[in-house]
C-alpha cells in the first residue's frame, strides 16, 4: 500500500473547492486558515465574503475526500486518511489506499 502525502496547500484547495461546491461560490471567493490545537485538534476558519465559518476535523476530512474524488479521480472511501501537524510542512494529510 502506497502512502501519499497531501500538502497543506492541497488541503486548503480541497476546502475551497468543497465549500464552493456546497455554497455555489467560486473557490477564489473563499479564504482558509488551518489550525491545530493540542486540546481541540485540527480545525479551520473559512472566510466566505463577510461570513466566517469554523470547520472541525470531520469537515476537513470530508473536503479532502471530495478533492480526491473530483481532482484525483480516485475512490475517496477506499482510502485511509489521517491529519498530522509537521514542524516543517505544516498541516498535512496522509492518504493510504
């Protein structure tokens, strides 16, 4: 089984694409800030125009699965996904199918 690293930028792109698809917006209209907290885990703040939306880890995983399906053409549910905070790379996801 090959393990693929999904970069922080690709996670941001996945969130933008997924939210744009759900909200009927252009991905360029969305700004994302990824966060990690020892107590709360992974989350993100999404800015959609004047609105701010807080996303939890499950929302991030859902967006990555959407990105895997739409951008990579792979089965998003046949994969194991995990998020990690790396000192050098930032927040990354590991995808193993």
